[in-house]
C-alpha cells in the first residue's frame, strides 16, 4: 500500500481506502480500479492524494526515475534561491524538496 499524489496516479491501480473530499463527502470506495475518468474526477474534487494497493508502486515524490546528476544540479539551484531562509524550518524544508522535485521532473520531461 502506498500514498500517491493524484498527479502521479495511473489507470488500473486499485484504491486501498475509501476516498472522501475535503468536506468529508464519500467519493470512491475501497477496491475501486482507477480509470482515467476516476483520476480526472479526483483532481476536480480537490483530492491531493489517495492510498493505493500494490507492492511495486513507487511512493509519490520518489526520485528513483530522476538522474542523480539532475537532482544535484536542481538542489544546488534551489539552495541558492532559498539561501536567506531558515533551512531547518519544516515548511522551508518541504518547499525545498517539493520545488526541487517539480523542477527536476519538468526538466526531465523536456528532454528528447
């Protein structure tokens, strides 16, 4: 079982838990096999992440598919951008990690 961001979901994956919107309204049930329509609906309803079943599902935010060299380059750039911030602050740490992943993934997708 893994918690996956809706932006990383793939068709065919199976929900491990019921999904509710931000107000608690039931949206989809456990054991639902996801289709493109389901994934679009989850995003439209503002669901950020869901629990899915499976052993070989990479956790969201995984850098396994990103080259080490690219991640190092991006992290150095992000450290420079955030140099006047307290890098020990939990919010800044999370901002640093998420922005680094976002930039690295964007650059990886832009490569031929």
